[in-house]
C-alpha cells in the first residue's frame, strides 16, 4: 500500500508548494481561523504548519495517514455535492510516503494530544503522546529523502519558496476570514490578519496585490439565476505588471481553466484590444452540483455542467462592469 502511496505522491506532491497547499487546505477544512506556516530551506528541509482547527481524535490519527481511509467520497454521487477542499483522502498518505511526517493533534474535548509519526513508505505509523494546544500541526521533514530522482528536480531554495509564497497568496485571497502567517528560515515574511468586516477586504487585497490594484480596481458584483460573480478588476490603463494578478476562484477554489480564461480574455479584449493584459481577482459561486472539480489531480481545472451558460455569464458580467466604468 505504501508503494501505491509513493506513486500517488507523484500526482499530489510535485514540490514543496504542493505540500503546503494540501496541508493548508486540510486546515481550512477543519475550520481553522488561524494558520501558521513555517518553512526551512524552501521546504526541502522542513514544512511545519499549525492550525487551531477541529483537531483529529486519537483513534483517527494513524488512519489520517493511510490512503483513502478517510476519503469523504462514500459513493460516486457525492462528487456532485463536495464542498470541502479535500476529498480524495490521499494527500497525507502521499506526503508521508516521501518524507518524514509528524501529525500532532488535539481536539478540544480530548485532554491529551497525540502525535503520529511515519518515515517513508516502509515505516509503521507510530502514535505517541505529545504536548500540543487545540488544533493540528503537520511537520514535514526531508521531503523526497527516499526518492532521489524526485529530489533532483527540486529547484533552489529561493525558487521553491517563491512557489510557496504564491500558493499562500492564492489561498489567502480565498479566505479573508482566516489569518495566515508565513515564515522562511525563521523570519516572518508574510502576515495576513483575519479580515473582520467586509469593507476591510481591501486591506488584504492591498497587501497581496499592491496599492495600485487595490485602490483603483473596479468592484464587481453580478448575479444570474443561481450564479454569482464578485471581485475586482484592474482599471484599464494600469501598468502591465498588474497582469500577474489573475486569480479566479470557483466555489472557493482557485482555478486555471480554459473556459474561464477565454470568457475573461474575450471581455477585456472586446473593450480594450488584444494587447491589454487583464488583472483580476474574481470569485464565481454556483451550486455544487453545477461543477465537477474532480477533473485534475491538482484540482486546478473544473468541468461546468452548463459550460456555455457559465462562459456567457462571466463574459457578460465583466463586459457590463467594464462598460459602466468606461462611460
Ligand atoms: P482529504 O483531505 O482528501 O480527506 P488528506 O489526506 O488530505 O485527505 O487528509 C486526511 C484526513 O485527515 C482528512 O480527511 C481529515 O479528516 C484529517 N485531517 C488532515 N489534516 C487535518 C487538520 N489540519 N485538522 C483536522 N483534520 C485533519
Ligand atoms: Mg486534504
């Protein structure tokens, strides 16, 4: 089974940033309101993530490290209604098969905290008592220590950290209500405090996307049937470097999707010409049964059941907003 995990790890655990993404998503699924991310040497050496979420009961700790044991998909139909970020039950199993992993946790109503530890694919999971506050810590040390071929593909510390930084930015833009901090080699580099009021979302937007984008963006808020599109667009004429901020979320997940890109691009091009490079942070919400998020292992792509309708809704919502602004 551990070998299967190692193979699956190839899909889920591409590099340190994918480890960070999976672990932080678990923290969000657990209801955490505060997530601390501590990275050493670009994540090659260590990725330590602490949350204040629901915690994992003692008798489920070892299980959480075994593949699919925890899968939230009881039957295929459930795929239609998945709301949590994780649902394959393979991230922790995959990560633990290619690293030294400690999972420490304490649910509020459990007096003692416990830690499950596991190294690579041949090791038994060991569970021991540990001191830990309410919530969960995942400590991933020596990523790819037992898969030299994979380790060879790791880039420099700096490059891997840049990827982690980007993953944390994307997630921070999806959950304004959760506070995040990011350290590298002991230095606190990012702090995104939880946003209490709706109108202070701009503060985090400012921290992440810069002053130019946050102060001059066009706010968008459109509805059609059960679809909703909210967020911010760069004002036409902003400097081209703004184009790096292209964040599109579907039901809270960041997506890179052809259909979405096409709709967004068409809307911008229709008004601004082909060489305008749009910047945007947009949130599309629709009923869970309208999307299938299980298309890509890294979960970047979606399949919309009413693709044409969604495409045209996005196009029209953006075109209307841009038109209003241009008048
Ligand atoms: P998935 O998220 O797809 O269910 P994972 O391998 O990522 O699978 O996680 C396995 C299980 O471990 C989760 O379903 C959850 O029950 C538990 N778990 C993992 N991380 C946390 C956490 N930070 N807080 C609470 N439970 C967690
Ligand atoms: Mg998960």
